[in-house]
């Protein structure tokens, strides 16, 4: 049985992306940086780190982003556990995402990347 989870990404709030990116590039051992907007936030994916800057107080803090092959089994597991779906699945620039609060209170973003 293979896992639906493909990777975990640490979400990191930073004051300024340009100032923060060099450290995370060195930590991740990569030169690749994918920058993109999401609503009022600026984001940068650097290896396993998702840096975000902007009015973060307008958003629910998330423990991390879980990259999945399919959202379907995630939604089934969340429903079975009576998790709260904070943001229903919807299209974003890099795929389909949803945000859920687990029964223990942790909040995770689940992202099915666009093929």
C-alpha cells in the first residue's frame, strides 16, 4: 500500500521574503525558488519550506502543508474524524487545496498539485 502523502512542507512566516530566502536556500541546499502570490500574501517555496509574507494576521495559522496525490482520501479521512473543513477544496495557482482543523486543534493545508 503506497501513501497518498507525497511530502510535507513547513510553513514559515517571515517579515520580508527577499531577506529570508538566502537562509532557506542554504538550509534546503537549493538555488530553486518558486515565488507566487496568494490573496494578499507573497509566497516562496524553497525546498521543504513555504515562506510567506504579508498581512498574516488575516489568515489562520497552519502547522504545515501536506502534498497529496489525491484530495479524495484526505476528505474521507477528515469526515470520518469529524474534522472541521475551514476552506473547502478550491483551485489555486499550483493545484487544488483545502484547509482543515483536526479534532485536536491542529490546522493543515492539503494540496493536490496540478499535473
